[in-house]
C-alpha cells in the first residue's frame, strides 16, 4: 500500500498530463520509478489544501475557546 498509492497517483498524473498534450500515455513507456517520482506533484496540492484547512480550523477553535474561557466560569465562593 505504501508504494501502491504513490504509483497510482503518479500514473494518473502522467496519463492526464500526456493526454492533455495529445500524446498517447503508453508511448513514452515510463518505468515504475518514473511513476513514483511523479507522485509528489499529483499529491502536493490536495494535501496542502487539507493541511491549510486543518490549521484554519484549529486556529478558529483555539480562538473561540480562549474567548469563552473567561465568561460564565466563576469560582465558587468558600463558605
């Protein structure tokens, strides 16, 4: 699975790239290493987008938590 997923993304990326250029994807005959080398290009943008969204959510939740921490929580007076 660790090698299969990058191979799949590299294969899909190269197939789409060369099809856009009008080249039949099977003509260049890329090796497995070439497919694995292309996988970071195909994975970077979606992964970057997810990381940025996660960071924004964490910052918003942290900001909301810090604002509500002081309100409505009074210490109970000792008797």
